[in-house]
């Protein structure tokens, strides 16, 4: 097997020292522009790739930020990661992504594996973790940011919002529309702690208006939400046929609920209003369009990345950046 070209090969072909080659790839100011260009052209011709990991190991740096997300096919979490990656890459950092699948034990395992690779910072989705995960994060020795949540006992820094408080936006709107018999669909899965918070926030908002808050129907785990939303809507209509509005834990569950109403010949919003959460593309194209909450996923990613960069420069930076989700009204509740 043909061996890979080395730094010595580049130095020999370019007529410079190995140290000069190393400095050229690290943007050292002691290497002139012409020399750097010659070295890199030689490296390209030889097919040489600079070993960043070895250089960083000597400098005690990894130049990567560890990130955990609960779902790979959720458009909102994807938008957060894209914004994170774009901002961090401009500063020379790369993202190492871990998928938890809404499993806190899996998150714990990922955090342990991440820490062995000495990340510059760790960004986790949510504020609920196992005791061991919390302990590892507290002792990580690097900036830790919890996103998509506002935990009561944050580990380090927070970029997020209160999932419970966002329900005030939906309930207040529905009550203003004259809806009184409002149900909540979802938030029953132990793995979806943010969904649980939305369900709790819904109940608090209903009680604040002096309305019954016991019309609750589960939709199960976050996987396959549209089918589960349809099943949950069927159950809701059987259990609480007098319901005049339903708040869904997500837009995908809401789309399933809307589809079940159409199958049954129930008009939305005339007979029952439906609202979701997430501001997914499907909310804008379904018929009728779906009222929802925009959790600002891109803003979460950008703010998290900016906070990481601030913290890597100075530990005295701000500890939290609160995001303000927005109510997006559409045909399903108007």
C-alpha cells in the first residue's frame, strides 16, 4: 500500500524546514505570504493533509464543540445545529454531534464519550439529565450550555425559553376567540420533558382563566407523531365530544389531529379549533393552515454559538440568553 505523504515530504519538495511547513499551516505570522502559498501548493500537489488533531493535542486543544440533540429528523433541531455550525465554523471550530433519541441514559453515555475527547464546550438540548450526567457536566471544566429550555437549576449557561410559559400564548388566544372547552394533546411521554412542560403550562393557563384543565389525551413517545396525533384525536373526540379547541404538543401531532377531523367530517375551526407547536413547514401548507408557536430554532443556534465564543474568550460573560417564541396565527383557530 502506498504511504501517505508526510510533512517532511512537503518540506523537501518546497525547499524549507519541517518547522516552516508546520507554521505555514497554522497561519503563523513568521511565515511570509509567498512562502505559505508555495508550501500549500506543494502540499496540494502531493496530496498532503495537515494533521490538525496532532497539532491540537500538542497545544492541549481540540477545536470542537460537542452538541447533543434528541432527534435527527426534527426540522427545528436541524435548524439549530445548522445555525450553530455556521457560526462556530467561521471562528475555526467544528461541531461533534450526538443523537440522544430522547433518551437521558443515551445522553449520559454521549457526554461521557465527549469528555474523553476534550471538547472546548458542550451544548445539550434540554435541562433534564441523569444525576451522573449532571455531575459530569458540572465537573467538565469547559463551558456547558443547556438549550431549548429554562431549567430551574441550570448547570452552567442557558439559551432557551420556558416551554410551559409559551402555552399562555395559545390558551389566551383561544379563550379570546370564545373557546372554553379546550383540551391538550400529548406531553405524556417521560422521554419528552419539554412536552411535559407544555402540558403543565397549558393546565396552569387554563386555571388562570378559571377553566377546566382536565381534558388531557396522551399521544405517546415523540416518534411517528402524525399517526399518534390522529389516534389521539380519535380518542379525544370519543372521550370529550364537547371539546371546542385542542392544543397539540407539536405541529406534527396537530397535523395528525387535523387529518382525523377531516376523515370524520368535522370542520376546523368551525366545530373545533386546533393549534400546534414548532412552526414546521407543514403548518403553512396543510388545509387549513395551522396556528402554532415559533420557538425560533435558528436564533437558539446562533445565540448558543455566540455565547460559546464569548465564554471561550472570557468566563465573565453573561450566563443566559433568553429566547422569545412567537405566536403564529393561522386558519385552524380563526
